[in-house]
C-alpha cells in the first residue's frame, strides 16, 4: 500500500451515511480514482453538490467495486472528526485534494516553514522519494510511518 497524490481526480457518489463511498466514475475532463491504484491511500474531499456537507481526510481506494474507504477523517462540516460525517442522500463530488492540515507552509512573512509535530494515521513514503521534517516528531499510537528500502526520512 502506497500513498498517492494525483492531479485532476474527481468522481461523484450518491452514498449516504458514514461508510465507504461507492464511486460513480470520473467527472467530464477528470481522471478516476483508478489512477491512485488498488489498495493505495490518498487525500480526499467529499462535498455535497447541494447543501453544506463536506469532509476531508485520507481514503483507501479499492478497484473491486470502485470504492473509497474513509480511513482517517481530518475535518468535516459538523466538526465530528475524527468520526466520519453522516452524509445525507444526494449527489456528492469526491476528489483528490491537499488538506491544509498536512501542508508545510510559509507563514505570512514567508520567513518560516511550518510542519505538524504529530503524525496520525498510516503513511508509506512514495517509492523513489525521500522526505524531511523538523522535529521533534511524534507518531501517534496506532499510527505508522513506513520508509522503504533505499529511502531516507530526515528529521532535523
């Protein structure tokens, strides 16, 4: 299982409730979640086409049944995270995004780059890539961070 981010990935769903989302195919002009790859994880957003329901997190794509399991919920419109939002009936957009929570960013002056000090969930570094963070870094109980053979994760 790898963590994958891909550009212009967007599908729809009519799934209601808190469970796994069944995907209905790529929106016109977009790629389907198939580019993420079976059993791989990615950042996602689910947003109701009408109303104000939304959720952002890490999902696990399964090609059999074309589903997205809501593995880790970062934020949602009801503030119930880390629990999944119970979506009402209706059509929702499901797309790959880059959550604000996960970003390393420069503050307003551009002089400081910030990252989170606690890692939550399951993360596997993309094959052929290295990574770095500024520490100390804590990996939450029940979470994992996998660095493949020949890769490096440097914590300064």
